[in-house]
């Protein structure tokens, strides 16, 4: 690997070119409508169409996504003549990923992959690591190639890694509340593996209850393991040995209330099994939900408290974990639809959306009632403001309002 300090080969923060890329970023993702709404308490009324829109207090791009997207744009400017590879989607938003494809960035996996693999990377190339991070094994292989690495891993994800490393170093198995096949969780559990530690990924409270049953002796090891995908636990995972000392962590974008509940039930089971006086020897827990996820979940909770809107649009990529959890909160009090972009509102009768927990979008009829409507809006941490504004303009359009008229109304 080159060692010339004037030619760094590993970047973890801004490449110092924000002035050069800020215009392009604003043109691609900024929205005058959302800026207007922020300045007016998050509200945009359009009485002529009987519509009132209300934004959640926190929504859209988080600090980690901002940083990752900024660094990708900076990389394109800094290395105009080099091939730039991206390990997988930089964040879970189709608009952003498609824009990077247009900029000539080559995806190595996921829906935008070109067929090229890691084998194609040489020391002359630039490689972007997405905001979710990558496994310690992949990072080691890339370092060995000597290519230029632009690591956009979010600091909040690194914080979880440190926790999991600590658990492994202290002989605790990491039980991670997350999705075993999510990029972030794949990277997180690799930190335990790198320390010679073990892990088990539990997706929800029901899977955590299986762990509780095993700890309490009411479920045999074979039955416990049969309920988990092989990728959800470390190689050689032996429940009898590896569920005696447990440290709980979570994927940063899970539903915070569920993560806390999972830690509570596992901690209580270990205490019953080993006694309160030995609790610290058998159980550790650390809430690793990131503050951006927490703030967005709290904001939608606040929106539905009291009199909820007539319906809520939750905007974000269909593979975005945190967007799915915003839907889960929103739909507890009123009709709510998770849409990837404005085009999913097909007409006043039909909307294509991803129901909670579903694998693929479905079409629902009669989603937009007539008469006066108060519509709530929120968006996942990887959704640009432009996508939210487009959704508002689409609803107006479905009520017969021209987008240009709407923007004129804002400007006046
Ligand atoms: S959702 Fe949280 S962990 Fe993920 S990129 Fe944003 S701030 Fe970082």
C-alpha cells in the first residue's frame, strides 16, 4: 500500500471539496418547498384544493447520510479520471443511487450492480464504502489491494462496532437486534468474528422470546437453532456455551421500543437463571439506536398523538429499514402508506405502497378521500427533501392543481 502522506489512500471524512460540490448537491436534493415549510412550522396549506400538509418535526436525510452522499460527490470531483467503485448502495434510496450511477460510479452488488466484482479492483482504483460500513474481512481485502478507500461509514455505526468488539473481548456473545442480511448488521457481527467472538441476530421480540425459552430451559438447543437462518449466528454457535454471557446491541435503525424490550426480556431471563447477584457476569446491554432514528420515531409519535392526520405518507426506499419502522409507528393511529417516490400515487383511486413487513409493494384502492384533508408526511433517513416535495406536488396534482401554480403560491 502506498505510504506517501501527500497522497492519502484512506479517507474517513470530507475530502475538502464541499465548496465544489454544494451546487450539484442542492440541485439534486434540495427543495424550496420543504425549506418554506420548515420556516412555517412544517405546514403548507392549499385551501383551494382542500389540502393541508404537515411535516413531522424530524424527517429525511440524517447526519450519516449527508456525510456519505457528500463524500461520494467529492470523490467524483477529486478523482475525475479514475474508476470509482461502490461496494453496494451507498444508502437505501433509489434517487440517490441512480444519480451516482449517472456520475459513472460502478456498483459491485445490489440492484444497480454491473456484473463486475471485487476482483476487478486494482491499486489504481477508488472504492467507496457505504454509510452502513462493510465487514472487517472485506475491509482487510481492500486494504491489501492498495486502492484508494473512501470510507463513508457513519460514526453511529462505528459506535455499535466498538460495543460488539468489547463484548467479544470480554467473552460475551453479541445478541444483535437487527436483520441478519442487512448490510449494517453484516458489518457489525463481523466485528465480533474478528475478535474470535460469537453472535446471534434476532429480528424481533418473537425471536428474542425463543432465546429466553432456551435460557430458561424450556426449549432445546436444536429447536432454538432450527428457528434461525444459518446466517443469523456465528460459525460453531453452540447455545449451551454461547448463551451464558450475553451482550445486547442493535442495528441502528430498528424500532427503539422493541430493542429496549428485547434487552429487558433477555436480561431478566439471565437473572432468573443465574441469580441477581451474578447478573453483571452474564448480561450487558447498550442502546445503540442512533439519535437520528430515535428523533424521527419520536417525531412521528408526536404527530399521531392527540388528533392524528387523516392519512400519513411515509417516503423512503423500500429496502430502508428505518423507513419501515416509521410506517409501523404511523399506522398505529391512522391510515399510512410507505411509498418510494411520488410516482407511486398512480391516481386518486390507486396507490402502490409497501405494507408493514411485506416483501413487495401492493396496490391499494380508494386511498385518497375527497373533501378537506390533513396529510402528515415523514421520510426515512435516506430520503432527500426533493422526494418529499415531489410527493406533495403529486397530491396537489391529483386534486387538479398545477405544480407551477403551487410553487407560485409558495413564493407569494
Ligand atoms: S440512520 Fe443513523 S446510523 Fe444510519 S446513517 Fe443515519 S445517523 Fe448514521
